[in-house]
C-alpha cells in the first residue's frame, strides 16, 4: 500500500491532490491514501473563517469548500488531524471523528481508525502544559478572543484515552513534534537550518510532552508531524537493540519548493482499502465518555465505571451487526458561493449545530450527546478561561520560513530501498525532476501565479 503523507495543508487541497496525481503519472504508481498532519483548515464558508485563529488578512477561503459542497471530489481517501489553524467550530461538531467532506475523514480530537489492515491513530492540536493541558473542553462557538486560541490545545483527557490503546498502532499523526525527538535525528543539520530552535532544544521544550508520552506508549512503526514548517527525520529505538523502532518524519507546509509531501510503501493485506471504525477505539470512547470534561475543570476518571472486557464485547457485537463503515457525510452549514457577496449575518449559520454523523455514532454507542452542553461551559468560556499571559511569548511556538534549504532531504533512505516497508521513500531522481520536491512544475498549472505559498507572519507565535 502506498500512502502519501502531507505536513500542513493550510486549506490548499487542490494543489496537494494535483501534486499526487502528478507523482502517480511520472512514477507509474497508485497512491492509496493521503494523511495530513494538521492545519488542514476545513473552511466551508465565511462564517468558519471567524473560528480560524489567524489575523484577518491571513484568513483565506482556499479550496476545501469545493470538496465540502460536492463541486470537487477528493481523488484519494484522506485522513487528517487538527492543528492550531483550524475552523474549530466545524471540527468541534466532529469531536469524535467523522467525514468533513466526502472521502475526507477527520480523526477527531483524538482517534484511531482502520484503513485496510492498518490502524492509524492521531492527536489533534498543539501542546501547552501551563495553561491548557489539564483543562476540560470548555470552549464553545462562537469563540471569543481567548477561546479561539485555547480551543486547539491538547487536553489530558484525549491523551489519556489514547494511552489506553493496547493493540498495535501502525501509523500515528500529531501536529507538533514529540519533545526530545531531535535527540534521535540529525540535530546539527536541523539547527543549521533553524538556529532559533537551539534554546528550546537545549531546555527540552521543543515539542509536545503529550506526544512524547504517546510515542513511548504506542511505539508505532511510523509517526508523522508538521507544525514547525521544516523537514526532519529521526529513528527512535525503543527499549534498546532489538526493540521496536519508530520512523519519525516531520514535513513542511504546502507550498512551491517545500518538502511537504512524502510517499511511504507499507505492507498491508489485499483490502478493501476503506476507512472503518476501530473496535478497540470505540470501546475506549464508550468507556471513558462519562469522564468527558465539558467545563474548565479537569476530567474526573473516577466516573469511568464500565468493565473493559464487557464493553469490548458489547462494541464487537454492535459492529458485527451494523458493519464498521463510518456514518454518512452530511452538510450542516451552507458552502461558500464565490458568485455571491459574502454575508454571514442572515442567521443561516447555527452557532453549535449537531452533526448527524456525531449523533448517529453516539446513538450507536448508546451515549448522550454532550457537545452542545452549555449548562456550565458557557460561563467557563466567558469568564474562566486560563491566563492569557503566555500567548505573547514568542518562544512558545516556532514557525519559520527563513531558510528554504533542507538538511533532512537525504537523511531518510533513498528510493533504492523503495520496496522495503521499513524504510521511507524519498525520490532521488535528477534535481530537474519537479517531483523531487513533490510539487509539479509551474508549467503544469493554468496559472503558476496562483500556487499557494503561505504568507503567515512567522513573528506571531500563534500563527
């Protein structure tokens, strides 16, 4: 099975899909699945832009709306996680995971699904221990100046659920890197390209503690991340020689001459290659839903009372009766219409709609719908948000474009090992080959000036 992995999508689905089709043509191959490591930006309309953490000049409609509306169809099954630049109102509708558009699946704030015989897990958001990690999911749309920032931060509750996974995970996605992952790769080359990482690396603050916990617990063969807008490869040996190995790769954001795509060849059964619910994850979801923290208070895991084995058997019988295919996609808001003047003040946009997919999944698991529970969370959102003093610290999150050279380009095995499922494919064709950077040459576009190159101001720590 050939799987394409993309770093930060930034809403530019058209160019990413076009790039993959270009790769298929020049390599005479077939890509079975696309994974995206966050900042996907599933923006359906102008209303969603208001829930995207970015300055107004950087809020762009881009191309996801075409796939949401049905104007375009995703040519590859696509699985994504959230980052720190998302239409958070829409992703909240799909907290447990679901179709953001036909053939485009959101893993949820935390989740595991099956694709063929592979198990793919992921954790959405970015990590900040001081202000957000122990909080509950207290934010609700419409977001204010501070909840629009806090909503995309990783929560202990979601990490705790992932820590319950016992069966092997094949691929894991996180937006920010596991902390200390730089100890396992070519740190010297990374710091030559991004010297301002030096202090954070030295202080062991570059990355996510939560992701590091999961890396140590899950030990997946592959782990992919994004967020820092550079490419970095590492090989983590767990438990000494002979133990499991995790191949880690961070990728750049979508843009011309950026290393934002990678293709890996993974052993898998014959199919069918389709996204399906994962039995163990549904068991964990059902068992831990009573502890779902909907206010600023931490999760109370003493509320978890269901027997693990009994819950697993119950989920298995339900899946055997219904099947494991996710519930059908359903639109919950109008799509952007480029022929009409933008106007989202007509009342056509419900504040916190119930997504029928989420309702169906919860009914299937015999769980209550809690995502619009405002009994306490509304007050928390207005008055009890964490201190904002950390948001202006430019050392917290590094996103920089300064040096476009890629020190990690040749760190992973070359294509001479393409058939080895333990190695990650990097095309080593002639430098003139436009697929070397996995971006078609501008001649393949009707208008090369329209190629998206993100112009977010990297001096903003939250951009």
